[in-house]
C-alpha cells in the first residue's frame, strides 16, 4: 500500500483530501469530531517532518455555491485547538487567494481551503478543476475514506496530476486494513449485525456477507419486511413491499449456505413515531393495527446478545431501532454493550460508519470496540467488493 510512511515531507507542501464533513449544531458547534481527530495523525506526521499542510474537504451538500451554513470556516477554531496551532483559512478552494496563501505557507503551517462542493465541478469530477487544485501542493495525500467511493475531482481525478507523488494517509490505510481483515481474515465465529431503515440499501452487502459469515443478525426497520414476507402482520411498521420476495430469497440462500439468520422475535411497538408515544411489546410477526415497531424487544435483545458474545469477529452496520429517540434506543444500546463485552473477551469488532458509529458514540462506547469506521457508504461499497475510485486512483 502506498502510504505517507514512504515519504519524508521535509520542505514539501502536502495537499491532503480530508473528510471534515462533520455534523454541526445550529450555532455551528461540531457535535461529533471523529472525522477530524481521525485525520490528525497524518497531519501531525507531515508537520513534524517539516512539511506544510493544505487541507481540502467538503461539508454537507451545498446546492448553489457558497452558503454560510456549509462553510468550512466553522471548523477552523476546533482544528486549531486540536493541533495546538493556528490554522490559516482560504475563503475559496481555488483562485488567487488560495494560490497566494498556499504559496506563502511555511514549513509546519496548516492551511484549510473553503468547501470544495461550492463548485459543481467537484462532484462532477471535472478535470480542469482538479488540475487547479493540484497546483496548490507538491504531494497529494488522500485521507478521506468517507468519500473514497466517489469519483470526485478532489478524491480521484486529481491523482493523475501527481503520478509519482500520491499516497494514502494513515486514516485511509487503517480503514482499508481493518475492512480487509474482516473480509479476508475473519476469525470464526463471524457474526454480521445488520440494521437500519431499509433492506434495499444493504442487499448487496447481505449477499456478499452470506459467503463469509456464520451468523447474520437482522434488526432495525428492515426486519419488518422479513416478518411480513414470512406471513406476519406488522401494523404500520416500516415495509418495503417490493422487497418481500427478495427477503425470502435471502433467507433461502442463507439456509443453503448454512448461515444462521437471527431475526427479532419481539418488538417495542408505539402508537406514533414519537418519543412520547404510547409503547408496548408485541411479537414481531403480530403487531396490532395502528401500531409500529420502533425497536427490538427484550427477548430479542437476549437472543442477539448471546450470539454476539459467542463471536470472534463482529461487523455491525445499522441501528436496531430509532436510537435517536430515548424511548427506542434500548435495543441498539444493548447490542452495543454486547459487542463491547465480546471485544473485551478478545473478539475483533468493526463498527460500520454512519448511524452505527453515531449510536456507539451516543452511548459513550466508541473506545470500547476494536474500530469505528469513518465511512458509511464507502465501507459498505468496499465490503460489497467494489473498487473504490479514491483507492484505485492512488493504486494505479
Ligand atoms: P440506515 O441509514 O439505513 O442505517 O438507517 C438508520 C435509520 O434507521 C436511523 O435513523 C433509525 O432511526 C432508523 N430506524 C431503525 N429502526 C427503525 C424502525 N424500526 N422504524 C423506523 N426507523 C428505524
């Protein structure tokens, strides 16, 4: 793997694609800085060797050019605090000011560029735009695992302008090594825990995992499509009606491959999609009319926890219920705690990014699992066996 360990950055300007797409509250405070802290080892290694660092990232999904809400200037103070030095900011990621500031940057200094997605060219993978960005640095480093599945200007297209000077940062290298470990060197029993809202988002991953895992736990909103497909009644619970056939065929495939699929047997039901709703417990396949399943029930928690604790490798993607609401976070919390217990007993646990990472962070357990990925979609695609454009661009 081409990593920054192969370069001495003394006197060099490193142009680093980071993923600083962090959640901000209404006062622009960062509510989860995992993606920023994840990039610090790369930045610090380069600064320590006497290099200068130019950081580029996207933030959110701006539709029409510069938007206050999506400005990366909101990240400057926190990043400066974390690095213990003032970070410079350029109001634009290309153009005169960016060029001047990059040129004036001295060894040991850090410059953050404004949101790349203020230009439509970024997501279009525009070559001219990528070339303009490339002029700002001598070495290109990609440390943005969260966007590695996108062939954008700064994540993939730009690499061609650094044919002999393009490398993975430590975060990318770590993400790839951990994903690889799960895919190709998993100690058995290997259990995948799938949750979240939709089966349709995760079909390819589930199919791929059936080749690898001993146990597949299915919770969250997607479980009700399975319950309905098997003839249950699910009230107003989440249903992807057109995916019922597929759910049954996944169960068949699992059986043929000897994979143990564990579905929820009981459910926390609510009379409304609200934290203050009236709640109860019902069998997952007999949810009364007017009610919806918003979390796994206590019997299911016990069954899932047992399988998790007996595992040596764990991959978790997607919450077990609507964990954002306190009334429906118990199942997700219990699963997180079971994963922590298994990890303490020597299992390797990888938490897929996105909502699973947010859930583990909410319960304060991020440091008690083996690895929390910073990439939601990117990790899923990598696990599905797809080549990530951001990875390919460095490797080729
Ligand atoms: P995903 O992005 O597919 O991982 O889905 C995550 C979202 O699924 C979270 O916002 C959860 O609140 C939601 N979710 C999980 N379980 C349920 C459920 N039983 N009903 C509705 N939404 C759910």
